C-alpha cells in the first residue's frame, strides 16, 4: 500500500476543499513558505504547525499522519512500532555533519496509526541524547510516561526531571519541550489529544 507524507495529505486536502496555500496560511497562522516546504519537499515540522494546519483544514491530526485506516481496535505488537516511524522533529546542530542533519532529535513511532476516527495520537518517542528542540504550543493535552532514561520537561517557566516509570499529564497550550536530562537516550510513551 502506498504511503503518504503529511505534505501529500495536505496537498490532497487543499485540492479537495479548493483551498489555496495563501488561504491555508491565513487560516492556520503558518507561513506560505513553510506550507510549501512541507508539501513540495516533504519537510516534517514540529507537531504544533501540523496541528494548526489540521485544524484549519477541519481534520484530525491523524488524517495528516495516516497511511490508511481501519475500524475496530488496532493492536500494535512488540517490535512493530519501530517499523512505523511517522516523523522526526527538532533542530539540527549547526556543526552537525550533513548526514546527521536529516535526523533531528525526536523520532515518533505511531502506535495506532490505522485507527479510524481516533482523537488521541499515541506514540513511542525516542529522544536523542543531544537533540535540540524549540518549545511547542498547540491545542489539546498530552500524557507522557517515561519508559527508559531520564527526561527533562520544560513547561512554561518550570523544568522538571522525570525518571523511568514517571509520568506527566499537561495542557499543550503552555509552551513545552522534552529533552534528555543527562545526555543519554530517552524513550517515552506520549499520547497527544487534540480536540476536533
């Protein structure tokens, strides 16, 4: 089955709804240049722009990330998440080698990508030791459970360290980001809820 990038989905939806890039930019608050980069170059931004674009198009975030959907429960067996990388986010270090610039720090592996009509987005997220992330803000809520490593959560003006087994639930509208607390890899379960 053919896969679709978020940019291809956005382009398809714009065509279906007869929405220009300029109109989508105005509705979403995302620049025309970034929308063009997502559609034309397959660029994957942070979650916040994708959520804003999905809201402006009147679709769930999952619609931009899904390859196909099914009704009923979706089971992801151990080891299957690794094969379902949806996107990577982050900022490359200025002095990183060219090959490393493609991998930006956080790798999102979808756990329920094929579930039809879902409102939550569960991911296994691998955080590289020296990933560089901008703070993100978007509608909805997030739940994080640390599976391995030590996580640094920056939430507004507060910074907290969470260790393996710890969890946190927060409103996503507050600027936030997750990083390694000790320059070691971190693995988390992240569930993102965005209202329709």
